């Protein structure tokens, strides 16, 4: 067990945890955002990141520090915390990004880890190979072997209280990500970044991002804190947390501000196209878009960066509250409606319902059915999987209506889309207390029909009758031919 990471709450694969960072003598609550600080360009001073935005941890690039003579000497002389004026936790990257961008760097894992330790980093990073998306399998596998050697080299170094990252690579191949996760978890290293996802995020390939994260999570243990390297846009945080990511680093707040872009939970806007700010952060409460445009370029960049950070931290707090209250998937569904690529990501997440169900809380707040994707949620699958636990009488009616005043059945159960059949006594238990629209859709009816079919298959000795409220033909096609079926709409005529 990794004693430095403790999980306090969980919902779907997301969790609220505590990451102890002993060298900084701080405990970081996760999910956490690490603002990226360029030591040569301080768009927002690190002390303000902590005091005004609530950042408990940040990330900076040790390769840039090492490669810049005056900054290197100052870091070695003063230490990172004093140089950056930040007393929270500091993670350092290794130069792997530069390796991916330029093809070669002049530092080894041993050299960069030792340098990170020397300048006072709290969490260091080896030089791994961030294999980009869509390379051929052989290249991804070959470069993964090089990354695994980097992890072994890092593991062999005495880093004292400094934690060390164990990056999980593997390109867009979930099986390689799973293998990499298993190998990383088998080391004595401490934090587990899923790397090389930035090209996917930049191209809005959220479904691919989900698949590689879920692959990595299959290989990693539950005690492994997971960092999604290079992910910091507020629109995708709920999705990434639901997939099991605990740490995010964001350069987006500064890079997009430099380009005149304004972040929202639904996407990115261009300042020049805005007449109103849809936000009440300190910047948006004080300025109009026209007033920000009237500022000089440096001040405009600073104001946009501050807004971008405010909206990102606000979303992170919203995600935590949803997680704490058991409504994280409802938040993911709302975000999925903001962009087609986010909807792809949510649907990809639900493709892993088996994996999610194993980690999801059994009981939480009210289940809200808000889209046809809700029919694929892990709670629905769990209900179906547990139908074999229910004692079923010889003669059973499952109906969407009240029990008939006179009947010859041994028992009358409810059937509710999307869950399917259940004894009425369970109707006050989660998730059967669900809020479901009166006008059910085909997906909900089909899921309910699958539940009825599962019940019949698990109890072939019982005589089951279904009374449904005019379900769609696609849903009725899920039912076994041996089932007695009545349409309540016909009975009411």
C-alpha cells in the first residue's frame, strides 16, 4: 500500500483523497489542479496562486531551470520554494515534453532526478518517452520499454522524502497502457501520470483520452494517485475525474490568455467576440469584455489568465462537491451537452461500465435520468447483475402500474425504466428512488426490458408476466419469446 495517498470519498471511479507530500510537509486534497509555472515568465505570481486561487500544489519544469544559467544557479542557491515564493508542494517535470517536441535532450533520468532533488523539488519526474497518439504498435511498445527503464533508473536513486512520478505511456493502445500501469504500480514510485494525452486533448479526442485512462487504471492499484499530464481545461475535468484521475496540471490558463482566449466550462471563447462575460469571478465582475480589450497586451493577458484560473478552480470545486454528494455522473452529463466531443467522451466512459461499477458507491443520492446515456450507467448494470439474488415466486407479475385489485399471481413487482423489475419493498433504496421523466425514451425502455429478460433467464422455473406502458418495439425485441407480455395502453382502451 502507498501510505502517502488515502481515499476519503468516491463516486464512479472518481475519488476525493489526501496526498501527503512529506518533503513540503503538506497534504494536498485531490482532485487537485497544479498550475504550470514557467520560471522565466511569471504570468501570475506563485504566491498569489496560493493566496488568491487556493492552489496547494504547482508544477514547473526542471529541464528549463537546468538549461537556463541564471535560473539554475538561483534555484540551486535558494531552492525552488524560496525562488518561486511558494510554500505549498512543488512538482517538477523532467524535459520529456521537450524530448517529444524536439526529439533530443541532453539529460538522463539519473541526472535530472538528482537535479530536481538538489533544487528542492517535492515530486520529481524521470525522463520518459511520451509516445504520441496513433503511432504503430511496435513503436509504442518499443518506447514503452525505454520508459520502463527510466522508471527503474529513478527507483534506484535515493531521493529521500522527495516523491517520484512513474509515468504511464503506451500511445493510444489501451492494452499497452494497462501493461504500463501494472509495471509502474509494481515499482516503489509514488505518483502515476498518464502521459502524452495533450495531442488528444488539443484535438478534442476525449473518447480516446478516456480509453487510455481506463486502460491505465486497469493496471494501476486503487492506492495509486493518478495524474493526467497536460490536462487543465475546465470543460473536461468532471469527465476525467469520473474516469479516476486525481491530479491535473494546467498551462492552458496562461497559454490561452496569451492568445486572447477565455475559458468556460462549455468550451473556449475568443475575447474579441465577447460582448458579455458569462462569469462572476473577480475579473469578470470588475471588467467588461470591451474594457479588457482596451488594456495593453500584458494587462489583457494577465486578466484573462486570472479569469481562466478562477473558472478552472471553480469547476474543480464543483466536481468535488458533486463527487461528495454522489452526483458526479449527472455533472458529467451536463458537461457532455456542451460539446459533441465531450459527448463522445461520456459515451466512451460508459463503454467501461463494468470497470466503473466495480469502483462505484453502492448507495448515494438520487439517480437522475437526464439523457438516454443514463440507461448505460453502472447503477443500471449493477441492478441487472444482482437480479439473481432475488427470490422469485412461481408466478410473478412485473408491471409499471399499481398492483391489480384482484389477481392470481404469487407476487406483483414494479418494473421501472431503465432498471427493470424489482420487489416493491426495494423501491425506497438507491438507485430505485430515481427521478425518471414521465415520457421515457427507447434507451430506458430497452434497458428495462433487458432487466426483465435477465430475471427470466436467472429464474427459468418461474412464470413471469410483464405489463408495460406502451414500450417501443426495439425494447420489446429484447424480451424472451416465452414471456407473457401485456400492453397497459391496450388494456386502458
